[in-house]
C-alpha cells in the first residue's frame, strides 16, 4: 500500500493513516531468525567457492 503525504497534510490525517496501516499489516519478527549458524567449512573457504563459481 502506498500512501502519499504532502506538506499540506495535517497531523490528524497522518495519525489516522498510520493507525489504519498498523492494524492491517503483519510485520516480520526478526528475532525468529537471529542466532548462530553451524557451518561445516570456514567462512573464508565458502567465500572463495562462491567467487570461483564462474571459473
């Protein structure tokens, strides 16, 4: 959803728009994906493999 706010838009109207948006949309819970990765190789070897992909 795109909301266009101009300089002439009053604060009451902006607050109403923000309230209508926040009720409808769900946000990503980033804490669900935070943590450590268990890697089988070192990050440097993974990076070298990715960069050498074209050769």
